[in-house]
C-alpha cells in the first residue's frame, strides 16, 4: 500500500507540473507536457492497481488466518515487479528533467 501511495503522489505531482508548464510556459513545452501527462496517467493507473492488489491480498491473508490455514502468506514476485516499475518511473522522470534542463 505504501508503494501505491508513493506512486500516486508522484503521478499527481507530475500532472500538476505538466498542467502548469502547458498553461504558462508557452507552446514549445506542449509536446513535453503531453509526454509527462501520459507518463503520469500510466503511473496513476499502476498506483490504483497496486492499491487494489494490496486490499485483495490483505483480505486473502485475513481469511487464511481466520481459517487457520497454512501459508504461504507472502508473495515474493509482485513486490519485486512493483519496485522495478517504481524505479523505472523515477529514472524516466530524472533523465527527462536532466535532458530538459540541458536544452
């Protein structure tokens, strides 16, 4: 759940900056603003997926505990995938900000 909040916060910040850039910085930033908006919307969708996954997993584990079932209570693959996705998004934002700063 923490990763979904982090990803959603980054997406909301990117949407805010893209809206400000599109409105106040002129037409030369329009293509960059659209690219940032698309990236932010993809991040937002992944954030919603992560939150839904966390809720479903929480419910499943609670049901397993109530029924006194043996594990597995952990999921080792999806958290790694979500971490890689978050690192990829942050890297894209970082590289994009360096590229736009140098122009």
